[in-house]
C-alpha cells in the first residue's frame, strides 16, 4: 500500500528556480500546496517558509524517512512546517515518494542529484555555513549516503542533524545490539526494517554495504558537525550510541521517546528535541 509521506491532499506542480524559492513571488501561505519542480530531471521538493521571508539566509534541506517505519504517514508536511516556524528557517523537503525506482541504489542516487543541484544553487546566494542537512530514520541513512558522495565530489557541508538514523543493518536475525533484541517498547520496528530493506536492496550483499548502513564501514570516517537525536527507548538506541563514538558526532537521547518521535503530539518530547536542535544550530553559528 502506498503511503502519503507528507499529507493526503493532491499537490500540483509549480516550476521554480532555486533563486525563486529564496525570493517567492506567490503567497508563502500557499507555497506548500505545491510540489516544486526545479528541473524536470530532478525530484520535486516541498517548500516551507518561516514567518518572515524578507531576509532568508538559513536553509534546511530535509530528507524524510519511510512512513511505514516512522509511523509518520501524512505528517511530514506538518513536521517540515514545524521546523520552519520554530527555527525561523526555510525548509526544502525532497519529496521522493513518487520515484519510479524500486531500489535504494537508484533512489539514493536520485536524492543526491537533487540535493547537489539545490546545494550548488543555494551557495551562490547564501553562506554555505547556513545550510543544514536534516534526515530522520531511513532518511537519516540517505543523508549519510550523501556525505559519502559529497567527499567524492569535493563538496563540504558544515552541519547536519540526524533523527534516529538507521545505521547497522542488523535486522535480519543476528545482532550484537541489546536494544534491537529487546522487543518491549516497539515490537514492530525491527520487523518493518527487515521487510523494507529486503525489498529495497537489489543485491542482498548490500546488507553489509556502508553506503546504506554506516556502521558497516571498516574505515575511520570524518563527518560534518552532527547532532544525533534518538529516543532512549528506541530499539536503535544502541547502534546510535555506537555511531556517536565517531568524530564530530554528538548524541542526545530523548527521554521516553521511541522511533518516529518527530510525529509525536507529546509536548515534553517536542520541547526536549527542539531545544537540542536550537542549541546545536545557535552554537554552531556563534
């Protein structure tokens, strides 16, 4: 069954350049009603403006997770809007749900092409230090794939925020992580991850490929300044703790939060994670 990652309403295409996104000519209130096409060969994006659009100098590029895993079906529009208002930042969400490609190998390549085009357009207009990459769950894994491709292309990004990214690939039986073995708090998550990656990885050998599961890397890797946010009852907490041992990665554990907490209505959880995000962005911009 196909999921509506952002919302249930039909969205219409609107053609805009990266420059026109930063300098909107239609109501900021209505812009999120459209899928923005910046190039016919790229993935459409969704745009969410802050309260004031007169001097937009900060941008978030957001890669959302699979809603069957995060349980955020139809919520990513609200999540993106929440970020734009709370952080006073333009949010560009890459809306890849309609891609015809079936496999991650192809999906990630298309996401990276779209990211690269947007990034190159943005750095002609704003300071690259004001661009932040966001990703949650499987979208966090896509951000880490982008990191690897940026190194190859000589592109640098200053900072990124990953919400409960999928990291180990140990969802097919044997695992060293106790939190994955423990089915107390989220008994469905690991089964959903197993099903998702069984379908999405063309070659079963890619279950050990660091391009899709960063903890499979056998080399020491250097990442951009990264805030890692994971709930302390998320089955993926142990692998997130393991990943946080890498240079430049700072893990904050969200109290009583599980996988997909970006879609929560719990005010305390929302307050806790957004404060970490604000502190990270402000500190990094000092």
